[in-house]
C-alpha cells in the first residue's frame, strides 16, 4: 500500500511537468527580410499600429522555403491600394489566389467585393470565373482578419471572424496542388500563421458540378494551332485552316468551360484559334446556340455565318453581361441544323487575360449526338 501511494504521488507530481514539456505548435511566420523573397523597394518590414508588419509597396513578397498543400492560413491585412493573396504558388506561373476589390469594401450587395481566380500559365483568370466572387465585410482603414481553409480541391474563406465563409470554392483550378504563399499589391500584412493539415473536416473531393449531367453542352472540340490576328481584323471564313490542320482536341471543364488558357497559354498580342465540332440530328432543327465568350467569337454553321460576339472588357460598351466576364449568358444566336451531320466552326480571339468558350444548345429536340 505504501509503495502504491508513493507511485501515485510521484505521478501526480509529474503531470504538471509533463504538460509543460508538451510543446504547443508554433504556427507563426515572422515578418523579417530573411524569410521573404522580394525585389528591392517592393516590401518593407515596419512597426505599424503597434505590431510588426510587412508593407507591400508593389510586386510580390514570396515566403521562402515553404511548401503548403492543405491546412489553414490566417493573417491580418490593411490594404491601401489593393490586396491579392496567392497560395500553392509554383514557378511564378501557377498559383491559387483571391483578392479584394477595395472600391466594393463593406457593400453587402456588391457581388464582386472578393474573388477567387487561379493563375494558369502565368495568366490571372479573373474574367473566367465570375461564379467565384461575392460581397465581403472588409473594412477600409482597419486591420481585417482573413482565414482560409484548404483541403484538396476545396477552399473556404472567412473575413473578420464571420461564422459563414464569404467564399466557398468547390474546385480549386490551378495546375498546382502545393507550393509557397505570396502577398501582392499595396497593403500592410501582419500576424501570419500557417497550420498544415488543419482542415476543419472540409472534404478534399471537388464539389458537385451542376452542369455535369446536362447533355446540351458542346464539350469536345478539335482545333487548329492558333495564329496571330491583327488588332482590327475580323476572323472570316477564308481564314479557316485546312481540314488536316485540326489535329488537336480540347474538352470542356467544369460549367462547360473550354479553357483555352490552360491549353494554349495567354496572349500578349491578339491571337485566333479555330474550334470545330460536329452536331448530328435526325431531322431539321431550329434552336438557339448559347455562348460564353472571351474575348471574341465568329460563328459559322455549315460554312454559313451565324453571328459574331464581342465581349471586350476594355471597351465598356462592348462588355457582355456579366460585366465582361465569360458566362453562358453572354450571347444567344439562332441556328438551323440540317438533318444529319452539321459542322459548327467558331473562331475565338484574345489579347487580354484569359480566353475560352462555353457552348450550349437551348433545345436538344431532334439532336442525336453532340461531341
């Protein structure tokens, strides 16, 4: 009995010591010059409003020696001009990102206050993901707390400790699954923490694509190599590549998007690519071709022009709904399909951020095959 009591007392005495020796993980990332890659003059390490902070003047500040895949990232930000945060960043070409539009800060009805958009082939695809934006409770002139939870294909983003996420992204879309993080645009950032693998039970599987079972989308196209197109030139039928040039194919991604940026890269100068698809019917069909366009499309059916769509963000009167972004609601064109095989040919041009196409038939009555 005496031996038992001695052992019990010893254990009770040791418990506080054991608790002290169990270290709490330190998730904090210091804002010191040795931890970050940046160009001279683009970032400073300062005391701001009583705390250590990094001031981004321009360009990128990239965290060194870090590989983030899944987990939780939290930080505080006060943006003075803009704010973009990138994660899973790789080779300055691929990363996931979101950013605040400060002119919309605090507006509960501004659907473009915050947006998710990936960088693919070095191009920020903000104009290709209008569904992934919403209002935000961001407050100008104050510290704002940002928290993102990343698990596999999904992300949830919270601002200022809200109970509900301001963005829930069902399918992260960059060509990278891990990498470092980066801050961009003019802002102060502080209190950065990275918690690997803390995912709050968020599923790593992609969320549902509501168009997946909709058979009215044209999902597979053959295409000829893209070529330069003069600034004011129109893509007309005599420019059509020869049949043997259509050697490559491209398939639609989520929401029916044919993502040309992923396949062909971006365009600093205007380029055109010709896409071709075959539609087969068992009778003559009159229907509507619904198109999402970035940036311009010339549409031909059986070598006859159907219409032209121009969704030019830099020319305000030429912006299609919704505000120059690609959407299946951009354009509607009546078409008449003959019985049998029909060749749909679309020339797409771009020289501004992402480019792509969405195509859908309004009615499938009489249609027996889409690619």
